C-alpha cells in the first residue's frame, strides 16, 4: 500500500492492479522456498490478468524470490507468451531493494548505515550485498549493520501499530541497532510496512539517540516510484503495452470487506476490493 500510494502519485495516468496476499502474510518469517512459491503464484496470477510489469512491493519477496523469478521463471513465461499471444508482448518483474540502495551513498555522511527489516530480508543479506556491490569502486568506505524487527509487521497487520503497546517494540529494535553501531547516520526502513511506524520511530529516536537530528530515515515509497518512472522512460517496449485510464483495482486473498475498510482509511479514499484465491 505504501508503495502503491507513491507510485500512483508519481504516475497517475496508468492502470494498476493491486494484489495483497493478506491471507498468507506476513512473509518475513517464512523459509526461502515458501516465499518463492507464494511470490511466484502471485506473479503468475497478475501476468494472467494482462499485467505487463509486476512490482514486488515487498522487501521480503524482493530479497528472497525476485532473482530466482527473473532468472528461472521469466524466460519461460515470456517464451509461453510469445508462443500463445501477440509476438510483441513481453513482461517483467521488478523489486524495491535496488531503488532504495541507490540513494543511500548520497545520503550517508559517516558511511554507517543501518537496515531495519524482516528476519527473512536480514537473513538474505540482500541490502548488504547490493550496497557493497554499489560501493565496490567508490573511495567512500561503508559500514552496514542489520536489525531484524519480527514484531513490527504483525503489529501493523493487526492494526495495533498506533497504540502505546507498539512503543516497546519500536524502542527495542532501535536500541539494538544503535548499540551495534552508534555512528549510524542513515536508517533504511527495509519493509514497506514500516513507514506506518515512522512517527513512533522519530519519537523513540529523539528519546534514545544522542543526535537524533543527525540520523536520516529512508522510506521507500517515493524512491521506488521515481525509479519506476525512470525505468519506463528507458524502456518504451513496456510503456507501449500499458493502458492509460488512471484506474486501480484491488484484490486480496483475505476477507475483502475487512481489507477494503483498512485500505480505505490508509489511502483516504473509498475502495472496494475483490477476494481471490491463489
């Protein structure tokens, strides 16, 4: 939702199909194989609905499943499309980690970066590997520490993130990551749920950090949206396949009424979701 909201603000003319696999969320505590299978099922479903570009608006799916899908499954999917559909149709799957990583070197002054993410994203070391790859030829040294925050997504999914009970877990994980490296000046919110905790994160940082104003917090929405806009400019072969009615449909694997209610509050507009099974 946080990614979709930013993308629609930056690129309002396109048509969007949002699929939330809410019945099987959160992904962050599952094994690689389970995350890969869940993600691939969603990707295949969206492509069957004529989606040209699929954005994995989830760090866990981007970390655990994106590369395998791009390397193993996409060639087969595109081959099947070529055999059965219009020869010009081609699809692609993109993630959210690379667009986030690309902005970090221009933000950090100390070179000390913290990653707050789900256990699955942390264990994949995707942020560490991408940052190290990006900085390989740079003269600027970089130190990366990660912190798994296993309770943040469940609190948000349960609608408890605004309550005072969530403060304990926000403070807990912030203290843990800052104790690993007190020189951190850049904190990456490596999960698309986490911006919903931004107010609490700011407040807790002010209470526990000696220099809270020196720490920049990176949320992903606008970064991913701007990266997608740039991608579309560079890849007219995909842009030419996209429809331009400015619409958005919402699908969920959970209860559609409950999803519609919570999504309407977050998006500040009334939506009506449809239930699907994967």
